[in-house]
């Protein structure tokens, strides 16, 4: 029965009345499908003692029978007086789970007897995954979706969704689920937030303030706008608590619409920001005032709390006077249309909740997690910095798996923690994995602990498998855990861990009868457990904001927020820098004497003072905060000076200058003395700079050093051998050096730097050093590190120092909406392995699955048809830094057959990468740098035919213009000789500008693009021209990145290609035969399992090419002739595709016959001996003659009774071939 949105919104905004809601909302939406009971019916499911402490009366008031036969039971649950659902989630969730055992779905009204103005309507669906598209699949956990309703809420989204529901012709469980889905709300909020963000920026960029306040700095304008809007949104969450505009300091009656009231009462004019918003920010919320008084524009005196923390600390631009157009905040002429309404109008249209939900519980409202998503997407150059927002499902999976591993590792020191890995295998934590040990469990007795019971506690807060002794120990372990995110972004991972730890501790309190103080517990976790670093100040601001919001959640009354300046800090996780200068300090403790011993004692004293002051700073208010911060600054500078003096002293003692004994110094001695003098001078330079900082208190000191900033965790002078974090968790930046060289500045001197690496390997390696023994590191990152040449150093570190616990490979599935990268999650433990050990390996095989299926994929023990999961046994001593893959035993057996057959490998000098420009054509970025004078696609070093003609090249110039080929000219086997482009082929000698003088037209052309040519040989030379012999004559062109299967093309003409290709030239083997082998299913199988993969995509780099096991038979002519057939057919369009397909299948069979000869002969399915004579096609023949020969051969081999056709079918029945072709 249809009803309109306005009526629904008015009904939903009424104070709670069960009968009114049932008749005016549910009956209007569901009509006769809804049955209202004449009175409340008591459910059969009773509450236990713990549940009874928070739940009062419970009754069933009706039911909804849907078109698909599903039944929804309607419950009313009255909470006990003064109980808040947010503080009692565990008990309530336990009871709701019990209710669902009696039905498929439930609609529950959660009501407080003391406050009917805010109530919750929760829809719970049993064993289904709720998505925008409906019920996607069966799931382990029930999903809970909630609307906040009543006079204190806007109820706009609920009314809109319910209106749509009311006009559905058939209402089933799927349509109900859509009405409770949060995805559309998230996207709509983010999209419009971005519009308002851009409006504020556009206003400032066009105003006089751009110059007078921001000195023309557009980035400063963007940063200011982010902070301004962030502060406003933070206050929308705070006003939701009722803390703004209250009548007294009990803060029970604050204005839920304080911000818009402040604007309206201020006169709604352009002076709102300088006169009122600034006053609220900096003079009120950041100022500890007597009795919390704030005077409204109309003279009314209300209460606004002092919040402390730093969010409202004045920064440079906050001291300047700024005005904003009033309509940017509120447009009274049009406050509904997203195109025209102001920022306050936009925020007023949404429900706000201060509670961060888990993936299984979603409130249909704007929450802090959504705010983190928005700000992380607004961070500067996120893609350039390799930063991407991590979906909530992934965050919680990583947090939970890290906690499970941490807990089981430490519990295994007191209990025999075990986990069955199958019928025959059991893993004992702290011991090796052994077979046939299930009997042993019975012998151990009470001191056993099943890892699954710990897992259930973490994942579902189910304590049923654990004793009170277990729970007490787990509670202690959670008190002592230390966690760090070295690339914190918006704080998703530490926030996820905070909420997980708090929920586990709540479940333990629930079971043990311990008094539950959520606000106190949460603050203790933040102070004692959480650490984070990010190079972006904007990211640190967001992360701190989310932690402050999380504290606001659990407080009944406002209290000053803690200062997080020394918990979540701005810094470069890879390099200790002061300004642009790297300041590396050796903090290792060592024996010392004389002056050095004095320095050591000074360092110890100063470090203890830093740790004490940073702890004191956490809870300090404005009265003392600045003084403590100044003391910490000076202590750190003194520490660095002392440590540098110590390092200088030790260096000087160990490196004495050679004294001239009268015979003069040798060249080597002079060099040594010079090096010592330069090193000592550098020490003095850094010490002098720091000494000047100590003298001038106003000079900024922006320096980050892991062991200096977190001394209580990492500095050996304080914590000795127990230094390190227990859990390091991150989505580190993914940056290759050729995409952003600046990101590697300072890191190139690190022992973890190597060529072709991704910067995240540096994060992983360095942070492994900052983990305690038995600590864990959990990263989501690109999945090709197990095979990448640039990751060999990192692999060596992992295999020599760690144990891989799990490896979850997403294949081609796009975890990040804004990035096309292939990713994986690993969990590794810092525990040196001496034997083979098991890894839980999962790989996504369907890249198109919906987001709703992620949880099923992530649960290792849930099997499905879109992923593969198994235990992989890894021997680290066989691998070390070598590439490795997670192959099953059957696959490894076949790979070994292939490897044993080989009698030739390519040499390094037979393989080369194509030309590195990197400026072939104008792209979007270079177009902007060139002041939009050129179009995207215009040629720089690569020219089309028209551009080449327009250069009017003379004969000498034409000599360095070479035919240039792109992907369009290449397919398997075939290279199209008709090039569409030409390349200016200039090598390193053109770095000297004099060498370009004989080529005036080329010089004139390249001079136009000087500003964007970044080649090492700029501006006239290619970055890497390569040896020209590789582009001439006969060769094989390999596409570097291939989606479906590898692609190798034969070429016998001059052919210049870019770095997106590799070229193979060898005189040791026939290249047509090699082209056939490289394109075979057999080598595809080898590369898929032993090569370099990014998800399911092949990356054909030099290393995998050199590792291909080539078998060179005595006679390759049969192969060569068939390759000639295929090249001819491919050159003549697709009309002969059935011919080419058949000949490629034939070649596959011939290679199976070569490599798997024993199995083929044993099963009598050989191919080669039945081929007979294959006629040659020669260049002298015309196309008709060639086609006639090819057709005749095709018809002969394709006859049903020909032994080749018979054996091509028979050979595919071999187990080895089924494995190769993915049929098993």
C-alpha cells in the first residue's frame, strides 16, 4: 500500500509508541502482509542472568509474511533504565542470536524506558549476506542493520527507503534488505561532501584571501578547507551527544541542531566564520572556561564543553581574518537541492551516529568510519603516494587474524594450543606440525586449548569454549599488547583493533561479572596500546579525530579529550629526517668508556624523561600542554646532540687519521684521512644545527625517529632486549621508484633498498625490525612480492627470520575501488623456522564476485566455488630469496617433469627490455605542465606519420628515425610489419647538447617539450635506448603484461618497441621453434606457477624468461613449418581462425609429447611420430598456393580417423595434461 515520504518521516519522528508505529508505518508499508497481535506475546527464548542485567521486558507484537514465504517476527525489547545499547552490545547480540534460532529474520524495536525520543529499529537476517543487490549467499553470521528514529533524528533516509518499499508490487526478503542497505547512503554522502569541499576551495581561490592570507598557495587552501569542514563535521557528531548548547554542565539537554541555530542567530551573514565559528573553535572548545559558559549571538548563555585534544588548536591560517559567503553554510532559498544547498543544509539532511559499527552491524547513518573514508580520499595525491582506502571487511579480517595469532602465540607458552589442519595433521603452536597427533591431545588433558575457541572469541565474541582462567589470561594479554600502523592514513586499522579489543574485553567482563566501564577501558587502550605514523599531516589529523570521536561515544558527560600528539605522529616511517636532511642515529647499546660512557648515561636519563613527559602530556590541558610540549622538544634535541656526540666519539676512536712520518702519505692514506675528516665534519654540522635549535625556542623541530619518538616501546636504552611492537598492521603505500623517485629520497642508503623494489618492501622490512620476537606483521599489499626480482631482499628476510601464517591472494579481484592493482594479505610471525611448516593459503579465482562474498572468501574454513583454499607446506631453506609460489603437490610434480626435460636456458645477453622513454606522447600530466599548448597523444619522442612529415627532416635526421611498434601490432606468433609510429632514436651520447646540432629539426621539436622530459639523458636522449641489435632482424617480442595468457610474437624485420615489451634474440636455437614453445599451454602453465604473476595476470620480465626450461630437440623443422602456417594465417585476418586454433592445439600436443614423453608413450598417445611429412610454404609462393597447402594439411590432421586427431583427444586424458590445462 503506497504512502508518501513526508507522512512516513513525520510518523518516524514521533516519540516511540509501539501501536502508532505498527499502524502508521508497518501497516502502511506491508498492508495485509503485516499482522498485529492484540497484545504482546512473550517469546519462548528466555534471557540469562547477564542478558537480564541489560534487557527488561520483551514481547512479540506482530509478524510480516512476505511474498517469498519468508516470515519476519516483530519484537519489542525494552532495555533496563539507564542502559545504553552501545555499552551493552555483547549481551544484546547474544540474546538476538538466540532469537534467530527460531526464525529466519527479525524486526526489533529497541526502546529505552527513560527516553522515548530516540529508539532503534533493527532488522536482523539469519544466515544471509545483506547487500544492495539483496541476499547474495549464506554466511556464518547474522547481519544487523539499524535506523535511529524519533524526534531527535532526521529520519529522512528511513522515510525515503520505506516509501520505495511501500510501492513495491512484491515485497520479499530481498526488497526488505535493500531498504536497509547502507551503500547508497555512503556514496551519496561522499559525493555531496566533495561538492561542498570544492565550493569552499573555489571561493577562496577566487577571493582576495588567496593572496592576503594564503600567499597564493593553493595546497594551503585545500588543507585549510579540509580542517575547517572536518571540525564542523566533528561538531555534528558532538551535538548528537547533546553536548552543545546545554542548560547546565550535566549536559543532558544540549541542542541537537546547535550548529544551524548558531548560524541563524548570528544573522546568517558573511561574518559567521570570523565572529562566531572561530570563537566557538578557538576561544570555547579549546579553552578551559569557568562553568563552560558560551554566549549565543542572541545573548543567551548556554554550556559548551572544553574538549582539549588539539583539534581546535590554532594553526597558522587560523590567526588570520577570513570571511565566507553565507550561502556556503546555509541557503535559505534552496536548502533541499544538493546542487544549491549549503554545507549545514547538507549535513542536516543526514542522521549522524557516533558509533563505529563492525561489518556485521550497520547503522543507516553517517558514522566516523565514513568520515575517515571521505578524508582519506581527499588526501593530497593519494595515488601518487600509493595510498588507497581499505574496505571495512578487510580491516576487520586483518585485525581479527592478527589478534588471534597474538593471543594463541602467548597462550601457547602456558597451554598446548592446537588446531586440526585436516584428518591427519594437527598444528601445535610453539612446536612443529606433526602427523597422527590427535591421540596426543587426549593425553595432554586440561592444559590443551583449541585455537578455534580463541578464534570464536575474537570473531563472534563467543566465550563458550574458554574457561574463566583462559579469559582472565586473555584479558591480561590484551592489556599488554602494543600495536602500530606505520602508514596510518585515516586510522582504519588501529581503530579496528581498538574496537575489537574493547569488544573482547566486554565479552570477558560479561562472562566473569566484572564491572564494565567502556569509556575508561577505551582510553586505556588508546594510551597503552595504539601507535601510528604517517608522512601526511592531513592523515594524522583524521586519525586523531576518529580516536577522539570514539572516546566521545562512551562518555556520558564531556571531559577533556587526551592529546594524541605523541601517539599518532607525523613522520617518515622509512627515514629519520630533520627537514630535508637525513639524521640517522645508531641507538644500539654497547660497551663504552671515558667520555663515551658519560654520553651513554646522559642518553639514558634523557630518554626516561622523554617517555615520562610524553605520558604526562597525554592527559594535560591547555594550562600545561604547551610547556610540556616545549620540554619534550628540547629533551629530544638534547638527546640527538648527545647521541651524535657519542657516535662521533666512537667513530673517532675507531678511525684514527694516518700521521705523516716524514715520508709523505700515499694516495690511499690521503683518501682515508679525507673521508674521516668529512665524516667528523658532518657530525659537527648536525650537532651545530641542533644546538642552534636548542637556543631558539621558536624554530620548528620536525623530526621523527622510531626509537626517539616511541622510546618506551623501541629504545634499547629503556626496554633492553624486550623492545618492539606485538602487532604491526598496515596498508602501506605502493610506489615503484620509476613512478616517484622523490619517495625514495634518503631510503637509498638503507640496507633494505634494492633496484626495482616497491617502497612497501621497505616498510615491511624496517617494521619487522621493530617487532618483538613472536610478534606479527599483517599487511595488505601487492601480491607479486613472492616472485618479483625487486623483492628478493625482502623474501630473504621473511624466510630467514619469520614464519608465514597465512597468505590470502585476491587474484584479479579489485579490493580497492580506485586502483587496478592485484593485492594479497599476509600474516607473518617473527619466529625463525628450522623446518618445513604449514601456511593457510587462499586464492580468489572469480574476479567479478560481489563485495558481499568477501567474508565467505576470507573465512579459510568456508569453502565456495569462487576460491581455492588449502594448507601449503613451505620449506624456507629451499627458497631463501628465490621466487616462490603456492603450488599443490600435483602441480609441483608436473613442474619438475618440465624442468628435468630442459637442456637450454636463455642467457642474460639474449634478453633485453624495450626502450624506456619515459616521454613518448603527451599525457594529461605533461599537458598541464606544458600550459595546455599540446593535446594528449601528441608525439614527443614517438611520432605518427603526419608529425614525422611535418618535421621536414633532412637525410641525416631520417637516419635516427626508426619504425616504432605498439601493442596493436602484436598478437601470439604474429607481428604486423606496418608500423603506425616512428621513434626519435637518440642514445646516451645525446646527453651532450653538442651532439644534437647535426639534427636541427629534431632539436627544435624536442625543445618544445623540455619541461616534461625527465630522461637521464635529457633533453635530447632517450632514458634507456638499449642495444640497437635487439631491434633489428629476427627476434621474438614478448608482451610484458598479459591478462589471459602470455604473448610472444615472431618478427624478422626492424622493430623498435617500448619497455612494455621484452625482446629475445638467440643464435643457439631456432626462433620460430622458440616462438611456438613460448606460446604453448605448457609454458603458460610454467609461467603461471613459476613465473611472475600479478593476480591472474602474467608479468613477463627478464627473470622469468631466463628461468624457462627450454628443451631443444635435434630437429625442429616440423615446428617451424607449423609456425609459418600460423603466421601466414594470422596475417590474413580472422577468416581462418579455426585453422590457427587447430594448429596451436597441435603444437601444444607436440610439446606435451616432447616434455612428458614417458607418460605419453606409456599411454600410447604420441603426436610427433604420426605427423608424417609437413610441406613447407615459401616466400616465392603466392597466397593462394600457401593457403592450398595449409588447407590440405589441416584437412589431413583433422580427419576423425587420423591418429593425430585421435591422440590429440587422448593425450588430454592424461592426468599431467589435465593439471596443465586446469581441468582438475
